[in-house]
C-alpha cells in the first residue's frame, strides 16, 4: 500500500512567490515528494531550481508539453502535477497532463474561457482524474468554521453579503501607461498573459470563491464598475451582486487602496446574526447573534465545530496563516489521491478542496464583471 505520492511542478522557479508556498504547503504532512518539473521556460532558472531541489536530471523538462508526454509514459510517472505558471498557460498545461493520465492541481484562474473550463472538466471525468483549483483561503481554519456555522443555521437565512479585498501595491500605476511594475511580475497587467482582467481576475475571484465556500450560495448576476486608470487591465472594481436565494451584496476589489496590504474581509449577514472573517487576522472569527454581544471565536479551541477542529495544527494562540491554508488543501487532496492509487473508495464529503467547478465559476464571474462594465455597469447574468 502506497503511503507517499510523487508530484511534479510546472512553473514555481526559485524566484516565484506562489511556487514556494505550494512546495511548503505540500511538505507539511510529508506525504508527497517532488520528483519532476518544468520550473521555468528560462533554461538557467529551470536548471537552478531543479538543482536546488535535487530533482533527477532525467526528469527536468524544457516545456510542459515534454513533461506531460514523457511523465505519462513512465512506469513510475508522477501522481499529480501542480501548475503555478502564469495564467495564459493554465488551460493548455492542464489539458496536456489530463490527456496523459495525471491528476491536476492548478492555480487560479483555471483558464480564460468558460468553454475551456468545461472541456477540462469533461476530460477529467472521462479519464477518472481529480482536479483541484487552488483557491487557497478555503483552507483557512476559520473559513471552514464559518461554513459549518452557516450550514447549521447559526445566523439564519442569508440576506446580505459585504466583502472586500484591498491592496495598495499598484497605486503608482494610476494614470501611467508606462510599465512601472517592479514589485511583482508585469505579466499581471498584460492581457496576453493575464487574460481579460487583472484586479477582478487576481483578487476579486478570491472574494467570489470565499463567499461561495462559506455560504453555499451561487451568484445569479452582477453589476460591475471597473477602473483602469490608463492601464490595459483593471486596477479597481466595485461590484453589486445578486445570489440565487435572492440576497444581494457588494464586492470591492482593489490594488490601489493606500494603507491596505492584503485585506480580504468577508461579512455575511443573516436574519439571526452575522459572521465576519478578516484574512490578515485569520485565526479569529467574529460571530454576532441578534440581540447579543459579539462573540470572538479563536482557532484551536474546544468549542469549534468538528470540521474546523480537524484542521487545527497548533494549539490555540499560535498563529496559523497562508502556509497552513495551503497545507490543509493539500492534505485533503493527497489523502484522496492516496485512496485512488491504493484502490480504496473515496468519500466525496471528505474531498474538502476546491474542485474544477469552483474554477469554472471564477471564470464566469470575471467574464460577467468585464461585460457588465462594458455595458455601463448594467446587470449581467453569471
């Protein structure tokens, strides 16, 4: 019986921020080992990364196409691939590995077009393969606690949602058509690489997914105003949303809000109470029931629901953050795949990781927001 999985990475060179977070998250539980990769299209960076992680030279590839084909033919092929390359290669890379019988975990966005996402879903189902889209905040303990409390009816019927994701790091690009991106890769505002949206596509989709994960609600339509400030892609967005249960809400995503670093905040309001989660203080959940003082839920305490207790990794009072959120997603992902490779049944209820449908919904959301903005913020069906 296998106790360890073997994986490869596309993207995630030594200079990659998110690639390192993926590797650390995977390593938490010691149940998966990296054995292959195409870490960069730059040959020097690719080799440097492979050398640093002591990847066998025979499994260092110059392209994702070569990697998918050759790994797929190996008797000891990788069990899954992690795709953390720029947005424009997600679809083609995922498709190549699915076609070669390899499970896929892909960074968001899943792809550029809804039809591409549906094609990947169909291919994964036909091949009997698992597909995860990395919406990382769903791995946070208190996000899971919020979900369980909402499911149990703690705050009643949801009637309003207010959520924001505010950053400041692109404020110097306001009104400047010159490429001044020095803090992060400039591809994020290049339509050929990033797609039709920067701000909504990059961080607005985290709002959409986190709210959907917590509440179980689906978006029905949006009315969006995007601000470009002279850039080819949006840097700021204010979005009215309507859910399938008739409730409404407001989403605000921005990369030009001075004083905000990584400010994802989700507020869910119901007929009997409210829940608030702040990503920059992720171990706390605020719960206010009608007519009562606000209660502060702390991670790691005995009053947590069983699901959130199950993902605690440290005693209460010890901060857990982004690395642990990644690790929690990977733990469920790896446990499911270990059952697959060992021929054991997989309970869908235990697969608490973002599936391909979440990725497709994210693509629908981005397209609806961009279309609404083009129609002077008219309501557009998601």
